[in-house]
């Protein structure tokens, strides 16, 4: 398994070793020791989510207010483009994004730390996404940025759609969310990452 940090700090792409033979294939979707060496702390899993979406759907951009929710995302069926957005005020890559393709063929996964937002859209007629979460869903703490914010220019598939939930469609732009005081700061997020590293060392 290879874990490489992407162009947004604290977002990592995981490429597993896939072992194939006449019976099918086998791979490790997640390895705690490998993850810990690459990221610097353990991933504590509190919730496992499964999402099925049809082509044209855009889900996102979602985050959870600190202490936040880290996510480890993979696509079990079909394919998606998953986009990570840096919403940490004060970050050198604030407002920047990275987009990766996660498919049932490439078997890759994406990890995004607390304080980063993400969203995804199918590249196939339908797609099944499974993701590990470091905390349970907290609706009162949810932070949503409009995925179609023109200032962000996120590279969503253009046909068909977009199909969004009412909540996602009504979400503020990144600029508006910052003015409303909804976004975490880089310093707050770094303090959270340091806390997680300390907890790992204390185990």
C-alpha cells in the first residue's frame, strides 16, 4: 500500500497492492500501521457510511466543525471524482482543491483530515461509495460549501445534471461561509492534528 500526500496538506491518496489470480482479487482497503506511519496518527473509526448515487448527482462540499470528522473514502462500485477543498482560514492552500478519481477498477482511497471539505460525483451510471469516519454525523455541526460556487471552479462532470439536495443547493459560497464565521482556521486544525498524534503516542 502506498500513501502519498496530495497538493492540499492533510489530504492523502492511498493506492493499494492488488493481488489477482484465477479466483478474483484481494487487497487491503485500510491498514492502520501503514496509515499511522504516513499520516502521523491513528484513524479512530466511529462510523462506516455507504452512499449510492446516480450519474449527474453532486454530493458536497461537506465538513464537520472542529473537533471535526476525518474521512477515508473508497469507491466499491462504478467510479467517482472526489474533490477535496481546503477551507482552513490561514492555510497557504486556502480555497484550493484537488480532484482524484476513485473507481472500482483502480481501488484507490482518499483520506482527508479534519478541517477539509469534500464532495463527489459519479463518473458512471451509478456509483457506490464507502467511507470510514472518525466521528459520528453531527447535523448541528455540519459545514456545507456550495459545490457550484463559481469562484471555486470545481471540475465536476458537465453532463447530465447537476442533481443536488436542497440543502447542498442552498449552501453558501466559500466567501460567504468565511464572512459568517463558519470556517475553521489552520491553527485550530493543526492543534487538532497534534492532539491526535499525542493520543497515538500515548497508546
